[in-house]
């Protein structure tokens, strides 16, 4: 199961509407690799409570959103789940671990 959770903001709402209309295309060097339909995207837009069922969580938010992600993890992620931090920059994982404490998961 794949679910997308986003912060509440006007840009998040616009992004969600675009994903629902156009779907999601993952590409490499401009060459499309995978396409998830807008219908699938619309059905997979969930609230953070869906994280209680996730074994693996991918974090793809910019650093200013780390405090929000940490709060969501503390409230909704199940203990022992794995969080993969896909952010660039130094010490992102360590920052997320510190902010999410005492949540008991694994952050990579």
C-alpha cells in the first residue's frame, strides 16, 4: 500500500489537485519510468493516521518541515517502523531523530 501525506497549505492543496488530475510520473534524466494514475493518487491521499499501518515511511520534505514531520511521527507512526529520510544536506537524519524523540522507530 502506498499513501501520500502532506502538510496542510495552499501549495500542498494545489499539488494534491495536480496529482489527482495528472497522476505522478517518476523519471530519470527526463525519461519517464513509472506513471501512477490520478485515480490511484486521489485514492491514496490520506491523513497522517494512515502511518499507524506503515512499516516504512519515506520523508521527502524540505528541512523547514522537519519539526512537522517529527510531530506527525510522534503522534501517528507505529513504534518500530522505519523512516527513510530522503533529504539533501548534512545531519538531516540526526535532526529528525532528535525532533521525533521519544518515538521509537529507525530513521535512515
